[in-house]
C-alpha cells in the first residue's frame, strides 16, 4: 500500500508540474485549449440529463463506437475495445471462449462462468444485465456494432448492487444520433465468417435504428466452434420537451469452450483439449420503453421500463471421478462408486454402484466419464425513475437527481449428471455400454445430485446525488443509495425441502467527492464511496464445505452468507491540452484507487474433483495506479495505457485447494495478509498507433502486455506464476470509393504461444487409461499439476464495408 501510494503521489505531482507549465503557454497560444463539452450520466437511467464530465470526482473512461469497430479488429466481443482503451481493464480468456472472455477491471471480475466472484454492475441502456441467479454476465449477447459508447464508472454506488469495483453502462445507438447505413462482411482463419449491418434514419420528430450481426468461427482448438446472432431495434420520438424510445433486442450464442488443459498435454500439442463436450447455449430477449420529459424549467423526469427473458443450457463433460467402494471408504457414503482394485471377485463379478443400481463394471481399462447438464430460465422485469433539477442555488450551478428502481426476477433451474465413457480424445460418450446415460446420484448430496428449483429475487433501490459548484473551479458531489435485496429459493422436486429458504439484505451506501479545475488542461479529483453485493441464489445455497456443489449443476442447503461491502478511495488528475507550434493535442488521465472489501465472497475447491463451495472471507484489498494518454497530430494518432493492480488478501486463514502441489495432507493451504489473489495480473499495458498514409489508406497496430499472475488455486502464492505475455495485432484499410472500403486484420502478428489463464488439475484422477502422457505425469515423483488456457495463434482476416 505504501509503495502504491508513493507512486501515485509522485506521478500526480509530476503530472501537475508538467500540465501547469503547459497550461501557461497553451492559454496564450493563438489557438487556446478547449475542453470538449462532454456530458455523462452519473446514474444508470437512460435519457436522464447529464453532467459535465469534468465535474465527476472519479477517473473518466469512455469507449466510443469507433473503438468497437476497426480499431478493435472488428472483434466479436465488446471486451477487446474496453481492454484497449481502459487502463485498468483486461479481458482474460479463462475457458477457451474468445466470444465471451472474463473482463477484469481494477481486479474485479465480470464473467459468464458460474462460481466467479462477480464485482461489477453491468447495464445495457440502463437495464441491469447481471443475471439474477448468479450475477454472471453474458457479454456475448451485446452486438458491438450497435453500441454508441460505453462508460466505465468508479466511485459511484448509484449504480446499485454489485458495483463493488465500478459499473459499465453500454449506451446503444438510435436514429437521432446515427444516420445512414453500412454493411460489413469479413472472414478468415479457423473458418471465421462475420457479417453485420446497421441503418439509422431521422424524419421530423421520429427516428429508427436497426442493427444485426451474425458470427461463425470453427475455433482454434478442437470442439471450439462458436457462433452468435444478435439484433437491436430502436424506434424514437422527440419533441422540444420530451423524448421516447421503444427498444427491442435479441441475442443468441453457442459457445464451444474447452476449459483448461494440463500443461504436459499443451507441451505436446499447443491446441490440446482436456474433456469435452463443454458447450453453453445462451439466448436473451429484451423489450424496453424509455422516456425523458421536461416538466418545468430546470426540471426533468427520466423513466425506464423493461422485461427481459434469459435462457441458458450448459453441457459439461468430465472424468466421472467417483470413489472406490472399499468398506469404510468415501464411496460407501456417497453411493456412486467403482470397485477398488483389491475388491473380491473378478471384474465381471464386480459392479458400478449408483444409488442402489448395479451397472456391470467393464474393467480397470475402462475410463468412466460424466456429463453435467443444466438449464436456466429467467424472466426479469423492472423500472427506474429519476427526477433531475439544474436550478442554481445562491447563484451557484447545481445538479441534483433523485430516483428509485425495482428489479425482480423469477428463475427455474434444473440439472442432472449422467454416466458416460471418455474416449482417447477426452470426449465423453454416452452410448455403447451398459448404464450409459443413467443419472448419477449420491447419498447426502455430497456429489452429483439432480436438482429442480425456483428462485425469486427482488431488488429495490432509492438514490439521491447532488453536485454543487462551490466556485467555478471547485465542485462538491455527495449522495447515497439505499439497496434492499430479497432472495427466496424453493425446491420443486420435493426431494430437498431444506432448499426452501428466504434471505433479505439491505444497506445505505454513501459517496462524496471533490473536483478542482486549476486550468483548462489540469483538473484534479478525489472521492470516497461504498457499495455492496448481496449473495446470489446460487451462492446462498452453495456455501457448506461439508456439502460442496458442482457449481454449474447443483445446490444444497447451506449456512447463509454475508453481503460484501466495498470501501473505495480514489484520486487523480486529467486534462486535454494543445502543444505549441501545431504539434498536436494531448489528453491524459492519472489516478490512484484503494478498495477494501469486507466479507468478500470467494469460491473454494472441494476435495471432490469439479466441485466447490462459496464462503465469506474477512477482507480483501485492491489498490493501484492507472495512467492513460492519447496523442493526435494530423494523420497520426497514438494511445498508451498502463495500470498497476495490487489485489491481496488481508487476513490469515485456511483455504481448500486439493489440487495445489503445495497443499497439505488434507488438501489445504494457509493464506496470510499480503498474499496476492490468483488470476489477477499486477501489471497491464496497452499501446496503439494509427497513421493515415494517404486520404484513402490507413494502417495501425496495437499491443497488449499482461504481467505475471498466480495460478487460480495458489492463494498462498507458493508456486511459480503464469508468465508475462504480450500480443500484437494489426489492421489496415483502403477506401476504394466514397462508399466502399476493403480492410485486412492480423491477430497475434508475431504468432506467440502463451497462456492467458492457469489453474491446477487433479493428477491422480486422470489415470493411464486415457492418455500415456498423463499416466507418466501422474507416476512422476513431482507430477506437473498445472493446467492452462492457451491463446489463439496467428490469424488473418479480410473484409469489405459498404456505406450508404
């Protein structure tokens, strides 16, 4: 903490001296510095009257529509552009899905993977899209082409539950801010084909905007095919004192993910896969009505009503990893078990035992597998209402908002795990042998257990925020939000009545901050805020170490979890100024953040492979510095971003990590204050350049540099880290005519082989029946327990864009 604080103070002092010096000549130059009149909304309600960005007491991060297109190599995921342009953000491919990687911001994660500790609130046009059942976020359902801009907020609890590390609001295009149309088609490596189109028109008081895209990719690893179809429609009406929009969107994706692969297999073949199938099918539909109405001079109302349907089907093939049936072993308690090697009788006389069902045992050379299937169906609806007043107070400018929200959701969740066989390609097959496809069950719900439940979650919010200009240079912001979360869970199967629970959480979260504009090119800010996250239905019912869950498939009755509360301090400087002698313009931002989270929720591994449980830990800390720089001069543009993120545990305690090579005989490790949270890189850098060589031809390149990180499961930091890596991408385009452009893209230009994510696997559960390499590794004196997700190799794409 002391080191980061010193770095921050030194950096800000240097920036202050530099900017103050430049501001002197900038103001006296022939072309004085003019800071754009950028307006932001400090609440998630769409259409609400905004405030000048320079009055917001936190770092400002906005990603424009252009950034989601060619500058992001037309990436099908919104995470690429955010990674490039936001200093403390990084997209990490955790499970092999390039279409939906995890997005980390200041060490807080937003992920589609159940079991991930989610720490960001995500909105699409003001609609909360953190899925109600587990707070997961499916960013693959947002069409990048339809985004007007994305704002990344910090130090602002007004965005409600889960905004521990901040919030992201994707503001979509409409016919008032986008005119004309375009069609783009591209294709290239690994069978990728991507097409998208958009059209916007304004006619009198009315507007229309429509966008759609389709994406297909065979995947750079076997069984890794992905596809998506997304559409967005906005119909608008605007008069002198009101604006109304009717919005509809639909998204569908099929993600062929493969998860991590043991390093010993990756060393043999870079794109190896370890156990399939692993697929996720997502679908979501949204209907929304928004409105803004001026009800009196300086008074306006903004309203938002929505209904959203989300459906997910997940298939996960794995090693069956059931215990042996020897007397006194765990197998006799869990019921689903295999006979041990020293069981009496021949192989033909022994049997796979599954909850009283005896399945002929096919011998030691037969590798049993399991396939878990889940289905999630959620219907959400809600409303947000906000009143804004911009009257002056005692002659001073003032911005005041008062609002509230109600979001409710109903979820049906079901799951089952069935028996199969792993073939030589680690693919689980559920046919061709006795017992194939039968549902695995266990006694006491210690392992696989069919589940059929219903959850109801209702979130209420009431907020107020005021920004008062004490002087023309000094602005004070203060406010608070009151959150209530009611979560109920009901067992629909009649088999697990202990699942019938109801929990309620509430909290008031304050915010206060100051901004001071020393000069047009130098503004400083500082603030403090709090935010909370209520345990989700998934987490609330999977928190007992003695009864772990297959996180994608099962729930059990558990002790209630506590809500997480974050406490954030941040400060920094920002500005935009023009260099003398027509040397271009330079904008910058520099900041320091310090977020302590009490009762943080983490996911611990169970000794039973593939299972885990949620638990509260006393305290975690995420602190660091972030810097951003943009330079433009004529045909040349450059950006540079850097962040240092120090994410650590601030307590002493025992963690379950049975696959960790350094774990004790009980599969535990001991965490101490200052140990780094795994999976979060401490150093993140981004650089990008673009040059307009001729009026028709331009080219550019960007690189992302990611520092080392501890393998997930190494919370005590006792093993070597996942190494530093970097990747370089390039793009170029040529304007054939005023309406036709051709372009080319190169990803991973240097064809670097590297891993983006690492964890440990159970070397004693894979055996020699499937793969000789794994058998040799398991027999080694010190088996290599590392498993990684490898990145996509060198790939080429080309396309054409037609505008009209």
